[in-house]
C-alpha cells in the first residue's frame, strides 16, 4: 500500500535515484501495523486497542488539521507558489 501510494503521488516528481532510495528504505524499515500500534498506542484506550478507536482518533485528527491545511493551500495560491503540475 505504501509503495502504490508513493507511485501515485510523489514518484512522478522525483528522479530515478530518489525513487530507488525510497524503494530501498521501504524494504528495510517498514514495520508492521501491530508494531506501530504497540509503540504509538494509536487506536488504544485504557490498554484496549481496536479499529473503532483508531477510526475515531483519525476522524478527530482530520477535523483539527483540515482547516489548517485549507488555510495553507489558500496562502500558497495567494502568493503564487502553487505547482502547476499538481492535478
């Protein structure tokens, strides 16, 4: 999933060396989801982890961050920093 997301988004902006470096890093360092959850406690409440708790946390995060990202995008367009290659 990480590789396909990278290919759909950032890969087109990078040269062959950068794409190869990303692929090498991905092969060596991508932990599985349970390891991430164990270290970050994402989706865990009172020692109990669930997909429902994770979904609720992510929805709350999006609610908080979305206005900031919208404002950043407006500022970027205002000052002429919008990348014309971005679809």
